[in-house]
C-alpha cells in the first residue's frame, strides 16, 4: 500500500509503518496519494501493529478520503 502514496509522502508513511512494526507506535497521518487512475487525492490514514510476544504479527490500518476537506482548507 505504500506505493499508493505520493512520492513526497512515502518517507513519512514508511517511517510511521516501520515505527509501528519496531515499537508498536500507532500512526495517524494526513498524506497525499495518487490513485490507480493517476488522480491526486488526500487521505487520513491510521494504523497500528498487533504484537505478540513483542513481535509484530499483523498491521491494521484505515484510509479515509479527505480530499474535499483539504480543498476547502486551501480555499480558506
């Protein structure tokens, strides 16, 4: 899923996912993505790693399209 993020956002999401895996730190970010059809969008993404015995076994996450809100913020 990291490849969906815009190139400038990939280091941020990569670091957040890595921190979740290594330390169990959840993330909550607003970042740009590029859809499969090449359209720029903004998403609110949250995620966390499920740890068992101190080791990551699964990563959970959500995406919410917040493009309209971001466009309104830019207009204001």
